[in-house]
């Protein structure tokens, strides 16, 4: 273990109880102001035109995956390309991912979150089956 020379000098020049106290004071220089800075940034009004990410929560996450599945099903244009094209393998992956989330979060979601996930999965599965049946 490497001990800074300042701590060694303090510990040799003082009795043990005082040197422990001095070392504790050296260790206590922790910046706790970051919590206040984060709260201030949250409260600060956003500059117009500046990207303000939405509050992250389960409903937003699930909806984002559902939108990606809808894009893969060809229900909406891909925002990156502007084209509407189906990718059933990608759609199946995203729908299955939502199914895994439903299974792993069972009995851990509030009623609104569980209903949203159930409805999204139903709609996406029906849409996937309809696309899969078309030649």
C-alpha cells in the first residue's frame, strides 16, 4: 500500500488519536455538490431548439421498442431513411423482446404499465401475423 508522504508526516508528528483524526479529515474532501448541480440542471429552463430528453421510465422504454417494431413491420417510415419497408426478422426480434420484458416483469409493474405492455404486444403480434401471412 502506498501512503502519501503528507499522511506519513502527519502520523509521525502527532499522537495516534490525532493522526487518525487528521487522516479522516484528509479523506473527507468529497465533492457532494454534484447532487445540487444535477437538481439545478433539471430545474433550469431549456433553451429553445435544444434537445431535451424525456424522463426515462418503463412506459417510455416499452413504447420506444413498440415504435421500432412498427417501423420494422412497415407501418411507419424509418426516420433515418425516410422509407417505409418491412423487416419481419427485426420486427419479430423486437416483439419477442417485449414478450421477454413482460415475462420478466410480471407482478412487478403497476396496472397502467402492465396494461400498456399487454396492449402493445397484442397489437404488434396481430400485425406481425397479418404481415407473415401475406406472400
